[in-house]
């Protein structure tokens, strides 16, 4: 039985990964802050251990062949780079080096599409594209890219595969997160939307893609896991078609968002946690579109329509809270 060390099991993608890996016969070892408060899935092949990302997991890593590192600091309101660097870069490097010393064969790192240069609808960004403004000023994306760079320069003895998912939506046991965008537009009389757009993808496709990358991913390669490139207006239009609502759609002018960003900059300079910043507001005004050509051709991923991801979320907003999964 293949043994995998999985971080971020309580997160959006991590919970999907755990369920999928267990259903395919993998044995999982996963760190959690407190086992006593665990409300996720229960399975005879799931071994939970208490600890933080900064602990020494040598004993556990000696038992596994693969590490899937999906834990991350994703909050957008943190005003300083240090928390992002500590979690997304420093902890990743520590875990990777420990894994190498313990003889782990494969290290899969779940990063973000925003470490790759975005493109347009007609010419979407690909894995070889260099990160562009405004994402080269994003604290989150910068910390992820710094970790990627280290891993790809030190992959001689351990296979390193980088996974770059787009904006994930779908059923979740967590409130908030990227699914917040569905709550923002679901059954509202008026929807205010920014002028930008994103590459949306069903979270279950990303989870499946991680397994395919484990089987087929090449050492030192990056794989974008994205599906439909949609402007925010197009996304909310799709959401309204699913929910059979016809709200008033109002575009927020970029100059207003820029003004909010400058206000946020001043508040963040005072140490106040707020998602507003000139960089984050510029991101909302940017259509950061990407191509899934490489992941389709080389990994064989089949992507689910985004409309289906919305339907899945609306049908099943809470999933696997304390659910017991039996051995397959």
C-alpha cells in the first residue's frame, strides 16, 4: 500500500485530496493542529498526527514514498510579507529538505496559477510564461514563487512536481474561501462586479489532477490546472443562469477600486489587516487567463464545466463533516 504524507487536509483542496486518495487505496499520514477537534473524514487508512507545519516530521516521512504539500497561507488581508514567507516558503523548504533526508521519492507542491504569467482570452498564459504585474507584487504569489524556485533548483534526488491550480470552486465543508464569490452573487437583487476575470476550475478536477501528476508528472515540471477563462460578469451571468435569477448587474469602475486600494495601503501601513491594497484591487481589474493544454495532454485531465461546479456547490454546501469512510 502506497503511503502519502498530506498537508492541508482540513483545507478546501486538502479535504478533496484526502477523500480521493483514500478511495484509491492510499494510506495517508496527515498533520492537524488538534486531533481532538478533528471533524473531517474518518477512515482506517487515515493516520492523523498533531503538529504545525514547522514541526519535525522525520519519523512520519520515513514511512512514506510521497509528500503532497497543499497547506498554505492564503488570506489576502495580511499587511506584511513575513507570514506568507514563513508558511508558504520557509515551511515548504523545511518539509522538503526533511523529506529528502528521509528518502521520500516524490514531492508534489500545490502552488497557484498566479506564479505564472497570465495572458488574454485569445492568448492565455502557459507554464513557461514569467509572472507579470500585478501578481509579481502579490505577497501570496511571491511567497509561492519563491518556494517553487527553491524546489526546482534542488530536485536532483527527489522528484519535484509543481501544480498550479486556478480559482477553485465546488462543494466544501468550509465557509468562505474561494467559494465566497458564489455567495456574493447567489440570489442577489443587485450584483456589483469588478472588470477583471479569472481561470475557474472545479476543485474535484484539481484533486484528480494531483493524483494524475503523482502518476505521470515529470520531475521539475509545472502544470497549470485551470478550465474556463471567464470575466467576473460572465461568471455571475453563469451563476444567475444556474439559480434562475435576473439581478441588476453593475460594473465597479476601476478608478473606484484603485481608490479603495490606496485607502487600504494606508491602513495596512498601520498594521491593520484588510484585504484592500492597490495590488489586490489591480488584480480584481485584471483578466488573468491561463491555458490547460499541458495538463490535458500530458496528465490526461478531463475538466468539468464551471456551471457544474456551481451546481455541485449549491446542492452540497456542507460535505463530510465527521463522515466515516470505509475501506474501498
